[in-house]
C-alpha cells in the first residue's frame, strides 16, 4: 500500500516540477521578448533625440518594463457587483 502512495506522490511531484519548469521558461522568454524591443527603441530613438540620455542595457530595459507595468497598470477590479 505504501509503495502505491509513493509512486502516486512521485507522479504528482513530477507534474509540479514540469509545470514549474514550463512557467519559468515562458517567463524568461517573455522577458526577452519585452526587453529587447524597449532597449532597441531607447538606444536608437531617445539617445539621438535627447542629449543627456545614455544608452541602456538589457537588464535596465527589463527594469523599465517592470516599473512601467507597476506604475501604469489598471489595478481596478473588472467584476460587477449585483
């Protein structure tokens, strides 16, 4: 009986590990997708237009994306109260 429970728990743990790895890989890919366009636009458009602006790196672009998401995201609820 205990052997079956161990196998069942092992399957559940493998499922959790697979879900975690999938989520992590999707999050890394999303950061790359969001970071590089911002870095490209900042370095090509803004640096040439404004003299005091310096070029940014990839991790700075990720930070700017994160900060702008926190500042400008709509935090209101979309559920309707009846």
